[in-house]
C-alpha cells in the first residue's frame, strides 16, 4: 500500500516550545486531508511540535521511508525555511513533495523551487484531484484550491481520533466560519481565506460538536473572528451558542472575537452557558493614530475611551479576556511602553500577549514598509524565520533599536513577571468567586 505523510513543520530552534498543554492543539487542517485521501493509501501525520520529520541539520529523514510515495507539507512564513529543509531531504531520498498553506499561497514561485507541486489557497477542495493526478503520473506544477464552500464540512470531519491517539492532544479546534471582510493593514487572512465571510450552517457545527463531546479538555473555535462582522452574522453565532445550550453540548471552549461583543449581553450569556471560558481580543493599541494606520475600524468605532468598559463587561459575565497588543507602530515613542502597562493594569485584562507588529507577506503593511525601504530582514528564504510577532524586522521612525529593546523589556518585566501574574490571578479568582 502506498504511503502518504503529511507534515506540520516547526523551526528547529523552537521545537518543543508549544508543548505547554494550553497552547498545544492538533493540526486539524492535515486531519481533513487524511480523511479525503483514498482508502488505498496509508496516511500518517507528523507534527514537528511533537517530533521531528527530518533531523536538526535538515539532512536525514526521521521516519521510515519504506513505501512512502508522497509527502505533503503545509506552512506559514516563519515555518517556510524548515519546510524547505524537509522538502529537500525528502526529494533527495526520491520522495515527491507537495507544498501548500499560507506561505506557498503568497510565494508559489519560491515554494516551487523545493516542491514537485504547489497548492495555492485551500487544499480541501481539490485534494482528491491532486492524489488522482499523482496516481496517474500527471501531477501539475500548481493547483488553485480557491475557497472551500462551508457546506463541504457537513460530509467531512477532520480525523481528530488519529491525531489524538498519536500525540495525546488535550485540545482541538473546530471551524465554524472562514474569511474576513475587514482590511486590517497587518492581516494576511483576506488573501488566503478571502474577504467574504463564509459561514457553516449552524446544525452542521452542532452535529460535529456532538460527535466530539467530552473528547478534549477544551476546544478552540479556529475562526479568525466569530463575532462582529454584521448584525446577521452576530445573530447566527448567537443562535449557535443558544442551540449548544438547548442540545446540552456543554464544552469548555475558547475563541477569537472583536471587542464590540461587549455590547451584546445576550450572546455573552449564551457563550458562558455553552462552556466558553474566555475570548481573545485584538486590542492592538491605545493610540488612535496607530489604530488608524492599522485600519482597525472596529476598535476606532468603539473608541479607546471605552476599552476599559468593554473589558469590564465581558469579565462581568465570567469570561476571561485574553488581549493582544502590538508594538512597533510608527507612533510608538519611549513613553508608549509605560502607558500600555498602566492601561493593562487598570483594565484588569486577565491574560495579555504583547507582540511586535509583523509585516506578514503581501499585506498592505509589508508592501508599505518595503516601498519605504524600511525592511532589514530580507535575506529570503532564511529570514522568514523572523516573520513572527517576536522579532522586529523593520526600522522604526521614533525609536532606536536599543530604545525598542528597552521598552519591550519593560513590558515583559511588568506584565509577565511571576509576581504580576500571581497578583492578576488572585484578583481574577476573587472576582469570579464574587460572581458566583
């Protein structure tokens, strides 16, 4: 029997960093491709956050290549160089490689240097055709999967059982929507998933939730943003949570949403009753000019003055608020870092991710910085590893590099120190007890 191996790569210097159980969720996307592969194939999945597919030098395979006829590799940009290492090692051993994912979609010509075939956009729609072409020795250099119709997920569910049995994942994800109509300057979602907000029928989502009820410690709604696009979409997601309650599908879950959900008490109530423990919200900045530059329209409409009120109302319902804030905006000065720490402390945000603004490929932000000649990490593909929220990749107009480093150290010392975290959890526990 022919064997297919699907690989989720991870930069060698970071292997194991996602083993913290709260962060460790399965690569559901590869589970979908496993299900769509014909039965005459044996399919394995290697998640490099758990084990290596190729050794640290990118030379020797770490899996048995016996009967392996094909390898598929997905990646976002910071994984790209590792993906190319794996692909090169596989092809050196006579194994053809298909590459897909966000990075291959944005840079198909680059990916094609390391792969026999490249899939642009979403592979789910055309995977069966790709495998059929390979079996007939007619594999094309490029495929365009387009955007997956949400109705397709009614008939296929990711092979979570295989992934859970292999790696003992405690968390999984579920897709309920795709795409984003917003146009934030730094976001790459629209180019990969489209600007049209695509929604799965509520009953399909409920049926899938019922099929995995109790299997995981928690679920993550992998939607880029499940609330805040329009009145109609808000009504749909409210109906989803309401029916979860009515059908007894209680499941600890977590999701990503816009800040404007704070105004919708009914939806927040159903979220809690259905098992939601918290939400991740892109606060991004407390500077209006920075928000304008990001084109963060939702936050601008709420206004910065109401940020604390919004956080307070969400927490009042018993939900944890996981906020994100980005640094490296053109408006940032040496004073910005203390101002943000003061805001986070006063707003009582439960968990805070403070990252660095990243010019993800082919985003308006990346194009603007490139046009202005401000990018200094441009030795590709090697420098793709720096395209995360942990690295500065461009010149700042109002901060020297040392001032930026000092500012980020101030953030880490005052947001992530053990003493500060303990204090935050004590306060959260007290408030939760008061709610009960």
